[in-house]
C-alpha cells in the first residue's frame, strides 16, 4: 500500500471535492481518499504508481501537484469513509439546500431585476448538478455518471450563455434598476445556506461537528455571495445598475468554467 499526498490549488469547496471523487472513481488502485479542503490537499491510499492518479487529477485543471509518496504499512484510517446509505443521505441534504436556493435566487432575481442574483442562483444550480451526479453514482458503477455528465454540462453551459446574453442586453438598455435591498437580503440567506452545506459535509467526517472559519471563507460559493452583496451596496450608493451587471458577468463566466469541468468527467 502506498500513501501519496497531492496539493490541489483550485480545490476550495466541497463541490470540487465531489468532482474529484467522481473523476477518480474508476481507478481500481485507489483504496481511500482523505480530503483537507482548507489546506487544499488530498491524501490517496493506493496500490500502484501515483502517476496515473496524478494524470487523472490534471484532467480537471485544478492545478494539481504531487507533494510526496511513501509506502504505508499502517492500516487505513476510515474516518472519511462512508457507507453508500450515509453518503446518499448526505448528498440528498446538500442537493436539496442548493436546489432550493437556486429557485429562491432566480425568482427573487426576476422580481428585483438583479442579474447578479440570478447568476448566483445559477451557480447554486451548478452545484446541485454536481451533487446530483454524485448522488446518481453512489453505490453503482462509475459509467452511470458519464451518461448524465455531458447533458448536465451542456445544460449548465447553455444557461450561462443565456445569462451572459441577457446581461449584454441590459448593458445596452440600462433601463432596469435592481432593488439593492433584495439583493443583499437574499444573498445573506444564500450565504447561510452555503454555510449549512459546508457544516453538514464537514460533520460527516468529524465527531466534533464544528466548522473551521478558514474552510468557510475559502469556498467559491461564499465569495460569490459576498460579491452579490457588494454589488447591492454599490447599486445603492451609485444609483446605477452597472455594478449588478458586472458581478453578473463574472458569475456567469465562473458557471461556464464549471460546465467545462463537468465535461472533463467524461
């Protein structure tokens, strides 16, 4: 048995952890995966050369580097290993949270005329697609997820391009003033939803059931929420829709890159 430590610079939220798990699920040499998201490291217990694992991780474009590998004689710690039943329950919980906030943010974005709020909702949908694919693959052969990965990526990419087209349309007209209060309030609730998801995922690996602050604020989702809140504040002080549209563009581009990562699972 070998123990290899990888540093994954762009792994900063549990959603990306799920992408990595699905990407490595076909590798029969892997015995256990141990994630440390705050430190952006992954420890892999495996039986063969680490180069094949490194190659698979590189396909995700998460800026992965192999730090060290050594022979492991001790028994594998099972603190992160879950039964299919418990993993399915956990994924259902975070899927429900992300999808609920997707619906809330898109609906409120339409009412408040806020593109950044709708983009944030689409970002929550993107996470929902990842958790949904992970849920679909629990306890089954990894080939099942590949049948839905392409369609999930295409849907996400289509929605991102439609969002960008609407942002461009609003830049031309600039006749819809977003409601900054709704932007800030809903984003705060979304921030709470992300924190709950992170808490559930962290608790599944720790009896202490606590959340390190460092983990929360390395999450892309939380940064997006804070971006929408900042846009709402700027809309209020500048009396312009441009801050909302600029943040919307950035988020839609991030969603498009997320779609590309899903394509990489094929």
